[in-house]
C-alpha cells in the first residue's frame, strides 16, 4: 500500500516546487479549459517531439550515458505538454506574462500550494 504520509514527509524542495507548478497548471487548465481537440493533439505532438529531444539530451548527448528514473523521464514529456497547452489556453485572456488577470486564480493557486505545504509539515510531524 502507498504510504502517503511517508511520501509527503520525504518530499524534497525541488519536488515540492514541481507539485506547485502542477497545481498552477491544473488551476489554469480547469478554469480556462478549451474542449478543442486540436489544441490537445498539438500539445501532445509537441510534448512527444520536445520530450524525446530532452530525453536524448539528458541521457545520451554527453561522453557517458546517464540513467534516469521513470518519473524523471515522464516529466520530460509532461512539462512540454503543460507549457504548450497552457500557452494555447491563456491566449486571448489578457494574461500578464504568465499571470492571470483574475486575482482569484492566483489566490486559488496560493491556497492550494499552502495547503500542500501544511500537509507536508503535518506529515513530517507525524513521522517524527
């Protein structure tokens, strides 16, 4: 069985940052969802092309081959998918760089990231 408390208690700052990025993406993707299949297929295509290039660069382009874990490899494909679909979803919604013009969006993301940090702190307390 998966030990959620143990997993949360052992999250590194880098992984916490990645989870907050995921929360941010999901909030935007849900609030600005576009059902157009071409948007999602284009994002999928880009993620395959860019993800494979990133994988080659990280594992095979140097003098020695590098071995990566499964989740590390998956992230090489998920990140380009999120970036390309994010860009398409926010087009025409007056985002300021990458920030929503609607403060509610930012507050939701901040609240969820703070909830994650609270859950991590609680998990660390339970584990100790």
